[in-house]
C-alpha cells in the first residue's frame, strides 16, 4: 500500500461543523445551554472530592461554565465552585465533560442555579 493511503480524510458529513473544534466538542457534549455563552476570566476555587483546585472560569452561561485548571475529574462528578467575586458562596455543579479546552460543568439544582445567576448577574445580563 503506498504511503499516505492510511491518511484518509473524513467524508463531508463526518467533518467538524463550520464552527470548528469548539462546535465539535459542544456537539459531543450534547449541548443544552439555556442561553448564550459569555467570556469570563475569573479565578475560582473548585472542590472535587478531597481535592481543592485553584482554577479559572473561562466562559459562562445561565446554566454552566467552562473551567481551566481542574484535573482528575470525570463526567458525572459533583464539584463545588467558589467564585472570586463571591467566595462566601459555594455553588454545586456536575461535570458534563472534560476536553482539551477545559472542564465543562452544569450548575446542579434550582437553588444552585439561582445563586449562580445572582453571582453572575452583571455578566449574564
């Protein structure tokens, strides 16, 4: 077999959506955001089991976020987030997926969602 024959390109229907890698990852995570995503660069502390991570929030939506700097978590894990702007509030979230661009979380439960929206009302609008 000539060199390069194993380098088959995906068929057009298998290719990434026009949005590129971020859209491919969102599709793989079965994207279900309630509204738009907003960029944010804010430090946070993430509690995952017995581990504490000093991380950052990279983008948010009304129902979730993408975190950087969190390791050793898997889809389905329950974590707690404390935002730098409200270190007195602990917000429960469930890991939806882990990718090369971060840890994708959904805020867990109506009470935590209300706290999340209150903490980020200046960002979420």
